[in-house]
């Protein structure tokens, strides 16, 4: 699933919710999950592009990027599991979407986008 370059994922989520007409846990889950799939497609493409560039220019930095991404994934998953347990079920989809969007912003900066 290819995401448009510099997509506005917050808008994508809001538009999905607006189209649903009623806000409930199912809508939050569905819209968050759909949006997150687009975000993850861009995140993976950005990560690959940055990693490929660093592998050529500075293999040590490529390793650091890989370590940072793995650590970030652990953080995202642990934090969102906790948020879901204490805030409620929509957070299991909404929280990762929000953190994925933030990570894409960070990777865009590293990529020079």
C-alpha cells in the first residue's frame, strides 16, 4: 500500500471519522487502523531509503538507525498496550496510529524531506 508523499495522516483519519457519521469505538478502531496502514507504508519506505543511504555513507550510522527503530517499536508497542489497558480499547489502534505519524515526521527530517 503506497502512501502519498507527505500525506496529511491526521486529515486522513478525520475524514474517515467524518464519513462514518457516528463516532464510536468501532469507527475509531477502523479509521485508526486504516490510516495507520498508510502511515506504516511511508514509514517503511523512508526507513529503507535512509538506511540504504547510510549503509553506503556511514555503516555505523546505519546500525544506529536500525537500533533506534527497533527501540522505537518496543516503546510504541509497550506504551500503546499500557494506554489501551488504562484508557480503553480504541487506544489499541489510535495510539499506534498517533505514534506512527510522529515517527514518520521524524524520519522525513532524517531523509531531508
